[in-house]
C-alpha cells in the first residue's frame, strides 16, 4: 500500500508542479527563518545567523532539487527536457530536419506499403470463420487447365458421403465466364457475371447473408424454382441497396429469378478464389443437370476439429482407390488423384517467395536510409562539437548525451513515420482499387492495426539504427580532440572521416544488391514479353455476343455467320471470328487420342478445347502450320473435323503427317484438317499444352466471343461493332469491347507489379547512395578548404585538385561495388525461381549495375570536385 501511495503522490506532484513548488518554497522559507531566529537567540548577528542557517541547509536550490526528485517522476522530467531541447535544436536547422523527415518518410512509407501487401496476402487469415479448417481439394495438376484440377458432380457427391475428415465438402462451377447473364429491365440489358455454387457452399465458408437467407437443398434440385443470391457490391450498384429486394423477381436471360438474399460486403469470391474476377450473382448448381458435364466442380472442404490436412490426405489416398472400383459409379474417373492444400496456402502460397523478396528489397531501402541519416548526423557533429564539449564539462555524463541524441533520432523517426504512414495509406488505397492486378486478396489491402504496430516498431528500430553510431561518436571522450581536428579551416579527424567513408561504402553495397536484383527481374520480364504467344493480341479485340440458337446447329451457324459477315463489313475491320473461349482466359479440356493406336499411361494429356467459327484463327492471329482452316461447309451432317496444335500432332503421330488422320474425341471419329502452332493457353510463362479447335457447326459451344482484327484502335471501333450487334439482336447486352492485350496484361500483372516495385526501390536506393556519396565528398571538400587552398597556392592545378576528389569518390564506389557484387552473387541465387529465361549470374545485370553505379558515383563526386577546384587560395588562407 505504501508503494502505491508513493507512486500516486509522485504522479500528482508531476501534474501539479507549480502548486507543489510554491508550497515547497513557503515551507523552506519558514524553516530557514526559524533557523535564523534560533541562531540570533544564541547571540549571532543577523548576517552571521543567516549564513550559518544556509550552510546548515546546504543551499536552498540544492534542497529544492532533492525534494523535487523525491516527490516527482525524474525520468519523465528528463524526457520532457530532452524533447523540448530536441525541438529547439531541430527548429534551428530546418533544412536538415526537412531532408531527414522526407528521407525517412520515403523509407518507412515504402516499408508500410509492402508490409500491408505481405500482411494481406500472406500473414492475415482468410476472411472466414476458423479459416485454418478450410482446405482446397485440387486435382493431379497435370496439363489440361481447370479440368485437371476439378471434379465431376458424381465425384463430389461420392466424396461428401464417404469421407470422415470433413465437416462439409462443397464446390463451385469452375468454368463460369464473365458477363454470362444479361439482366433485363427498364429497356436496359446490362451484363451480369454469375457463378453456380453447391447448396452448402456458403455454409461451408460460414458466410451469413446481410439480407434474406441462403439456398436450400430443395432449390438445388432439377425443375426447382430459379433463385439467386446477390453480391453486396452488385446490390448497391444495380439496385441502389434496396432493403426490400429479397423476395422480388429479376429477369435473367428472359427468365424470372427470385432474389432470396444479399451476401455481406466482407465476402468477395474473386479476391480469394479467382483474382481479378467480379461475381455479381450466385445461382444453385443443379447436380442432375451438370452431372454429365465432366470435371466442372472446384472443391473446398472444412475439416473437422482436430483433423489435420495430412490426416485428411491420408484418408483420401486410401479412399479414392476404393471409390474407383465402385462399379455403381462408372463415370468416376479411375485416374483421379487428389492433393489437399490449406486454402490459405493454395490462394497465396505461390506468391510467398516473391513477397519475401519484395520485403527484403524494401528492408534494404530502410537500411540505406539509416546509413544516409547516420552520415548526415555525423556531418552535424563538428558543428555541435563545442555544444557537447561544454555540456560534458558542466557535468553531463556520456549516457546523458547519448540519451539526448537518441531522443533527437526518435523524434526525427517519428515525424518520418507519420509522413510515411500518410503516404502509405494513399498508396495502399490506390493499389486496392487496381482491379488490373491479378493478385489474391488485393482489393482488401489496407493499413490496419497490425500495419500501425509495424510502423511504430520500424520507427523505433530505425531511430536506434541511424542514431546509435553518431551518438556514440559525438559523446565519446575525445570531443576536445575532435574540436581541435575539426576547428575552422582544418582537416577533419581521420577517424571521423573513416567512419563516414565506411557508411558510404555500405550504402553503395546495399544499392548494388538492389540494382542487381532489379536488373535480373527486369531482364526476366523483358524475356517474358518477348515470348511468342502463338497468337497476336495487338490490333485485336473481343466482345461477348448474345444469341439464342434453340440448340439448333444450323440456326447457330446462320447466326454466327451473319454476325461475322456484318462485322467484317465495318470500315477498319480486317477479319472477324467467334470462339466460345479465349487464350489466357477460362479454359476446359477434353480427351483426344489417335484411332487405332495404343498409348501407355501418362502419354496422353487432357487437351484444351475451343469451339470456333471459320475465320477465328486468322482474326486472333494464330499460325496455321499445315492443312486447312475450318469452313462453313463443315456442317453437322458432314464428316467431323478438328484442328490440332503441334504438341498434339507430336504426341499422337510422332514423325508422321497428321493431316487426314483419324482421331477419337469421346465416342466420335474426327479427321485432322489442320495443325496450328502452339499457343500459350493458361499462362504466359508456361509452355503450351495440347489444344484442339472444333467447328461450332459440329459441337455445341459454351458462349460466344467475337474477335475482331482491326486497323483502328478498339475504342474507336467499339460503337460501330455494338451498333451492328444491336441491329442483329436488340437484346445484346452492353458488354465491353476489350482489346486482347488486356488478357496478356492481366496474366502478366503479378510479375509486372513485383518488377515495378523492386525497380522503384532500386532507383530510390541508387538516388540515396548518390546523395550519400555526394554528402561525404562535399563535406570533405568543405572541411579541407584550407588544405586545398595551400596546395593550389603551392602550384596545384585545378585539374589535379578535381582528379584527387574524383579518385577518392571512385575509390569509395569501387570498394562498395566490390562488396555488393560479392553479396549479389549469393543473393541472386535466392531469387532464381522467380527468374524466367535468365540466369542468376546474368552478366548483363551485373555489368549494368557496375556501370550505372560507377557513373552515378562519378557524377556525385564531380560536383564537389568542380567546387574544390574553384577555391581561391587567398580567400582560403585569409579565412583561416
């Protein structure tokens, strides 16, 4: 109790300091007067009595100070004194303060931005209840796109019934295309993107609607009443957040559909499962309708409490062979294999190495910032040498001086952190609205409480890093010697100059590592851009076409032919064609084999399949290697044909001419009519897989994408194309006429994003290194003004003075480059998996770094060298 009471009294004393000081003055005065009166009663004269009383008290000021320390919070008093002194000192040097805060703001802001990305994508849990229980069930991962990573409806239902590891197993239709519905009403037909999900999809993810309810099992049966759930964004955008929307019917593709609920704004399907995709509505997946569509369902499960992913995988490894042998399910594919991934790892695991590299790069920027500020603080040491020598002479200990200097560093770091936080918030907000960057969870990036805590942590660490070396140096026991060495007109102390040179060398070495990393990634990116995609996206654009063929192939052929003919007649259009899918977009795969040939297991691949019209291959810019294109004569009554790519030809008929050969697709015999060059179908950086193209007159397509090759910019042609489509079909939705280059940009966006940030950091590191070199050399010239003046008075030429300064600059740069190059050789191997077509020891990246750093160092040293050569010897000696 006594300790608590004393602590409380100290706190009260601190916050009522003036009143307590007044009371103390009165009390001390009263005691002094009593002592004087007592001395006078003993016969002392008044002056002697007062002198003896003061001696007895040991001095009024000392007594007051002892009482204050006993009753108050001395450490807080000292801190406030240090802060007041710091603000006065920084206010007297506004240029230094501004430069330091801006540099710190850039370094800390960049770290907060990258941490916010890393935190969102890697560290923060998925936005679901108990996300650690969620698992993605992926297929074998063999070539064949989503079809190789998905399951049939039968497979999903069978696994739901027989497994013992999961509370729930659910799925969604993996091949939904954008704008696959049209909303009819008020004379408008806006496109809508819908997704089919299993009845327990939202239950598995533990998603509760904001309004209404979720789907019921009965609504997922054949011939049930059509219902839909709205995404929160679509509800606000299209229905103006109408709270009475639940129970109302909306018209989708000419059919009334009842809205049963609105999902919460915290749920964004695209952010987690399909980066860059925007889903407007959700409809029930009718299993009896999609049962024979093949592998179409992407599966997600929620583990039972206490069950691990490894345990669930072990069960699946035992379960699948038994299910394969079940003759009651002949459609269950015997080659099914399953790999389980924690959903978080599946969503963002591929980005882990890239983000860690990005985090390391921005950490180097902060180290360079710290080195730069250490040099700036050391440069101020000479100007403040007398101040600290005087404070030391008056009794300030070394610890007290270090504390004061670290307080200054902390104030600068805090101001820089505040500026960095403001900057980072703006950048993060901008990034979150960049839908063109196909990174998972990217639209949910924000500066949250964790990022704020990170900001505080790096602000403290930064202050300690850049403030410690100058603090130890400036508070050393050799201040008087430093003053002698650093006096006006003399050369700086060798030890002081050596320390600053070491800091510059370390700065150049760090910049070197950044530049090499950025160079390697940039070279890789350029190699990716040089890839032959197998099609020519430039000068081509696509738009989704709405039509109703009543499942009649002749009517479909007539509609597509009319659309293509009318569009090709538009001025500026070179060619046009239609496909149900586009490269680098959604994909599906079927099986194909050579008739009459036997293949071993693993020799055949699932093959990307496209249902296309005549002219499509030309309009998208694919190269027909041999054979012919599809024609309108390839009708549903004629011999079925197929166009394959070179990989299929080599796989089925190695060393033979495939033209005219018979292939089997399912139960159908088809004749190979042509062979095209391989196309990068699912990923720009992956080699092309097996591909086949079937005529729309012989196979039913899944949608229609009109591809137009034009001499004009797509936005100039957009209105004419839309008017033509509306003239053919008045209910054509107002879908966007998109350049095909956007598909490529979308596929490249993750690599482009990382390369852009690392390049920005490398440029920032280069600028900071240049400033560091310039600062050291410029300060050295200033300190050696008298020495240079004497040398010039003795006959040294301007060119010789310039050469001496430049040689010193290059010496520092060369040492830093040598150290940095050695580190870069080791560090480059850590990013080898991120490189494409580029070796970690790529000479171009290293030589480019050396030349760039050398030129920048030369420029940074030339400016002070030129100033040094213009020193007037008479003025320099007179000012000594």
